[in-house]
C-alpha cells in the first residue's frame, strides 16, 4: 500500500508538545505514522496495531530496518482485541482511519479492508481511544471534512474535545478535503488553521513544504 498525503500530513502535524512517553498508532498500515513519530519525538514506547496480514508483515519489516527499531512494536490484532488485552494507556494516539464509505468495492480485498469505513467505524474508534488515552493525553486523526461535525459530536459523548483543527485544500480554489483534528479530555478554545497543498500540479506551497520537508528525500 502506497504512502498517502493524509498520513504524511498527520504524522508531521500531530502535536508532541506534551513530550509523550508512549504512542499508539491505530491501523498502522506499513508503519509510516509510527516511524514519523519516532523521528520527531523521544517517546520510549511506540506501539502500532495492524490487522491485515501483508501490511503487518511490511510494518514489522519497516520497523526492524529503521534506526528506531528498539522503540517500535507492531501488534497483529484488531482494535477490539487490543483494547480487551492491553491495560496500558498512551500519551499520544494517532490514526489515519479507513473512512471511505462509498457503496462500491474494488477487487482488491486488502485495499478494501484498509479503505472502507466498515473496517473501523468512527464510533468504535472513538470508544477505543477513550479507553486507551491517558487523562492528559492527545488523540490526532485525519478524516474527510464532510465528516467533521459528526465526528466531533461522537467524540463529545465520550468527553473527548477538539483542541485544534487543520483544514486541508488541494489548491487555493478547491474545496476543503480533509480535517486533521487533535482531541483531548480537556476543553479549550479550538485553534483552527488552513493548509493549501499545491500552488499548481507538483508545485507545493511554502506551508506544505515547511510542514513535511523533514520526511521527504526530495522536497
């Protein structure tokens, strides 16, 4: 599975101001978010969960080949299994969830599992986060902008409150496509910003370059 812009944005944007000791990456895929957090912060424990067989194997391989392998561990499990078995709580939880809810499926079952909302409903994700997050921890997630209000409503029922939001546009004239959001159990004034990715095709804005340049070989 290819590394998408959503993951790169989320991994670069997620706040590490509280100097997390423990990080959890839900639905790790090939491990990109865990690896980005290992590069950005000094967390001693970075756990990942991945249910798909081939993605899990690639994630483990990527962890082992990285400079931070001693801090990274991937569990081959569903989120439900993980919540039932793990008693630890995490300072930072990060997730690029499968949220494509359109009524069609492709012939690639692994890709469908990764992409479609049925693999991880928002309610299940948020309920799990509420159980796994430390009292002063933060949860960072990327979702379609059209789902933002609904997602915030679901989170509020679990006492999770949005602290900051980044609205992402492909270019200056396009609609807002994604919402990157940070939640915690602490209510505060919501900090809302906007990011435009491209000036024109393959010509990136300064804001996008400054946010992601530490993670690209050529930027």
